[in-house]
C-alpha cells in the first residue's frame, strides 16, 4: 500500500520546526556588561609607524606626522588609558631574512616611551615563517637574538619583545629552541611574549595555524606571556564562532602553565579572504564567546590577564563603544 504523503510531510516538518526552535533558543555566547572580566590590564597590537624608522615611511609612502607629532602620540596614550590597554605591541615586522629585526627611529621610540610611563611596551617582532624567519638556522637565530638585545640595550624602558612568526606549525622544535635561546639571552627583568595559536578545531582543520595541547604547554613554559590569536577560523555562522571562543578561552587558560595570557580578539574586516568572515569574526561575537567561557568557572583563572585586540588601526569609535559597553569595567 502507498503511504499517504502527509504521513511523511508532517513528521518532517515537525523535525525541522524542532531544529529551528533549538537553533533559535541556543545561545552559546553570554553578554556581560558589569565589567567583571576586565582587569584593566588589556593588550593591543599597534601600527609600525609608532616606532618605525625613516626607511619604513619612505618604502610605504607614509606620512611621518601621523605618528611622530607629540599630539598624535598623546591622542594614542589617552585612548589606551581610557580603555585599560596597558600592554602595547607596536609592530616591528618583518625581520631581515638574515636575522636582524626591523630598525626603529631612536628619538621616536623614546618619545613614545615618554608617553607610556605606566605601560608595558613590547615591540612586535618576527615575520613570515621560512620567508623572513628561519628558526631552524643557527646563524639566523644568533643574529635575530643579537638584534633584540641591541634594541633592549638602546631603549631600556622597553618591557621586552613580542614574537610573532606565522604560520608556525604545531610541534616545531626549532621555534622552541629559538624561544629558549632568546629567553636565556634577555635580561632577567625583560618579558618574552608570543603571539600564540589557538587549539585545533573541526571548523578549521589547518595544522599550521593551530597548536596541540602538548605543544602549547611547551611554548608556555618558555615564555612570560601568551596572546593566542583566536580568529581566522573560516567559520560562517556567528553562534558557532561564539561557541568556539568559549571553548578556546577555557582551553588556552588551562594549558597556559600559569603564564600570563591575553585572549586575542578580532576587530578587522578582511573581506573575501575565505579564512575570515567579518560578520562572524568581530569584536561583538568574540566578546560574547569569551564571556561565556570565563563564566563557566566561579573564579577567573590565575593566568588570565585580559584581552588583546587586533588591532588599534582598524578600531573605530563604534567598536570602542562596543568594547566599553560589552567588556570594560565602569570607572
């Protein structure tokens, strides 16, 4: 006997309605507006021009007055102070393929440090793996480290350096060696920070931009500070990204080996690149996700230091307002 069409259609519609209702009711993110997750010690990645030498401005046809005037530096300092950004990563990439890090303008660097006497300034150094950065080569490591030491000696108010080599596959032993040698050579009072990679995920199965737990822990043992870059996931649905951010927040803080950790959040809009969808990976969804992750335990993990925003040069007033309302502790 033939089955009546409605006997199939009605149950199917019922299942679809249940799934639709479940999706609507599912809220993987959490809105927190009382500032309970803001310690007032957040971090941010900054433009190259704040420290860069004349050659950089000439090479990229940039206007030095946008960075080198006292007024512009004070504007930046005021904005950072207003939003609790006390750890600053001014860009100083890429390094020379032979090893030395990018040059700074000495006078500008001192002017910049004058404006941030209470902040930790860690130049953001490194480059593209096996294009600018060759940690497998002993001579490259020696030159890289020597140039870091020269920078810290010339500008002793710098708090340390922030290393970012991309991509860096999980398990790479030469990166660990570089960190070991760099940490051993740096003055004891200087910080070694790294732009770290988040845990693997089914949504973005590319091992060169995710670190397995064992490797993450090994990196954390060798440095003073971690800033996992929790973006570029290829996810196309906001709720999935919020859920992933919640899980990542728990994982990286657990894997940190007690090392100070900033949760890296996206504030940029790279359209058409495939690995990033601005309507998904944005400050709003990222904050909803980390709030959900941080509220899963009664106390904040001791390694949690706040968030790190990528980046200052793409933050507009609307995003700063979103940060103030959706994360920052009220003054």
